[in-house]
C-alpha cells in the first residue's frame, strides 16, 4: 500500500506520515444529508462495511474513552466498559467529543486527537489486512494495517461490537 497524502493533510495523516506508516487516503464527496457517515464512506470508497471503522467517544466511569468499531455494527457499551477496566459506559456528549479530539462528529479520527484518550479497537479489525478509519474530516478515510492503528493509538483490542 503506497503512502498518499491529501492536499492540506489532517492531524491524522500527519501522525501516520511522521510514524513512517504505510497508508492510503480515500477521498469522496460527503453528502450532508447522509444519515450514517460510516455507511456512506463504505459505499463511496467501495469497501466492505465490516472493514470500515467508526470512531466513537464514550464516558467510562468519568473518563473519555475512544471506541473504534465496524460501521456494520453497533458499540456494546457494557463490553467497552469492561475492556476499558471500568464499570459503566455512556455515549459522550457530541460537543465534548469534538472539544476533546479536535475533530467534528462524522470526521473524528482515532489518530491525531488533541489529547490522548484510552482507546479500544474492536478485535474484528485484526481479521483484515487493512481497515479504514476517518482521516479527520467528513469525506476523508485513511486505509492502514490494523496493527499500525492499534500501535499508534496505544489501543487494546476486545470484542466491543454488537452485530
């Protein structure tokens, strides 16, 4: 997989470039009327939705935690809490997620966030040679090896999705 930079770049692509990680940027025209950013991305770039991962933020016992799950499923909050070593998880307020990450909802990348947060990547990511995650804005995905995603986000992997 060749490195490819998007004009202007994002904090996510900057992190990948600095780390020397092989990645590909996939850009598409985002439709603001789309009800699911992840499903839209999968269809636009022609990738199986199980290989495209969305980045969600949850509050686990008072601490913001990043969850990375396939767009073909949903986040299991109980499983996330357990994987993060907590007791209870609830979805974070969208504005709090934007402030904490520096990205807008629908374009939150697990990479290059303003502050590091505990991160859990669904273990299904490891079933693929590459996965796609937001590159830091709506209409921009980055494809990379799941092991690089886990390493760069210092994530743990666990089954945190519901089909």
